[in-house]
C-alpha cells in the first residue's frame, strides 16, 4: 500500500493522469506451474470401483491458494514482453520509459492495477 500511496502522490505533484483497473478474471484460467491433485467431487465418483481416485488440476480456480501467484507470473510475463522494467526492490512496480522522455508506471495490488504517467496515449 505504501507504493500505491507514493504513486498517487507522485501523480498529484506532477499532474499526471491516473487510471485504475480491477481485473475481474485475474484468478481464473491461469496455468499451474506445479502438479496439484484434488479429490474427486462426490457426484462424479463411480460406485463400482473400490479405489479412490484423484484429479490433477491444470488451471487455477478462484479460491485456490496458488491463484495469486499464478496471476502474478502471468501479468509479469506480459508486462516484460511489452517492454516494462520491474523495479528490483519493489516487485509490484513496473516502468516504461520512451525515448521522448515519456514515463508510465504500473503498480499491481493483488488484482488491481494502477497506471500513472505523463502521456495519456501510453495508457
């Protein structure tokens, strides 16, 4: 939250545009990096078979504890691909600087994204 406050105060001092975005589907359909197994739902268990079966998850669902990490990997990869540089000591803060001196900062807070910059066309 300190980084969010810092970005908002910086935007206010420099009279930059500020945009906020809430990603509703941030924790849905992200690919899992590790193998995760869950029990079969009760209504899908076959009565004839005595053995218990497990299901392997391929994608994250909303209340899954690995969902925020999977979302972070996904958005980090996207922003890095688009040329943003992540700050080494604040992993939720990204910057893009154009040759003309234009700057845009992006701050991530769970599934909220704040854009701050001096050029609205970059946003």
